[in-house]
C-alpha cells in the first residue's frame, strides 16, 4: 500500500469514528429528549388531574355549603315560627292570669312594691292599663299602703296600653321602671328566647344532625 492509500484509509477510519461518535450523541440526545418529553407529559397529566380534582372538590364544597345554608335558613325559619308561637301563647297566658283577680292583684302589688323600692324617690306615679285602672281606682290608697307604705304613689289619670303589670315613674318623669308584663318580658327576652329554643329545638336538630 502506497502513501496515498494509507492516507485515504486513515481519513476514512477517522470519518467513520466521528460518524459513530455523532450517532451516539444523537441517540443520547434523542433518548434525553424523549425522556424529558415523557416527564413533561407526566407532569402535565398530573397537573391536569390535580386541577380537575381541585375543581371537583370546590364544586362539591359549594354544593355542601349551599345545602348547609338552605338547612340553616330552614332551621332559622322554623325556630322563629316556634318562638313566635310560644310568645303568642305566653301573651294569652298573661291575659288569662290577669283575669284571675285575687292571684293577679297580689302579683301586681308585688310589682308595685318592688318598683317603688327600686326608685329612690318618695313621690311616685303609677300607670296601669284600663282594666286595672277601673278596678283599683276606688281602693288605690289601701292598695298602695299595703304595697309600699313608706312611699306616696299617685295613680295616673290616664291608663296605658298594656296586658298587665304597672309602670312606675318619678313625678318629674326622669326615673321610670317598667314592671308591666311587656316590660318584664322585654328585659327577660334573651333568656326566654334561649329557654324556648332549648326546649323546642334540641341541639342535634338545630345543627342539622351534623357533627
């Protein structure tokens, strides 16, 4: 083999070696690209699944919250109707009690006594509803003497609109204590409401039975 042939053979070998190296590089690049593409696709799929799951969870939570809101609204409406029904019956009981004169007048006298002692004035004015005004006007002094002997309590000329009880005030009107049925009920409203709700609506029902 002459010198030229040797040179050609060396060049061919060199070219073949370079071609092999480039093929290996290309194969590694292809493998790496395919691997990265597969990983990217996997991450994309996982992200899509997570997004879909998150949207599904949000939709489910919204439905649950909507159901809970409807349930609470229903329970509030039920509670309100029950409380109003009991309060209406309470008013009927108050009217019926006021008709039992002997018992009622003892309570009215106690209301007058308690109110008179609570107001630090000697001269007071008492206001009654029309029915009580009529039945006590003729014996007011004796009624007051038994209820609050250390006070001077005048019966107001005009009756008030009330189911029963007495409204007591100082003569100048600056101090007043509402011992009417309505006034006492208003002061006890939060306690009455709590008692009514506890008796009529058990905790498990009020919470919709959900723990």
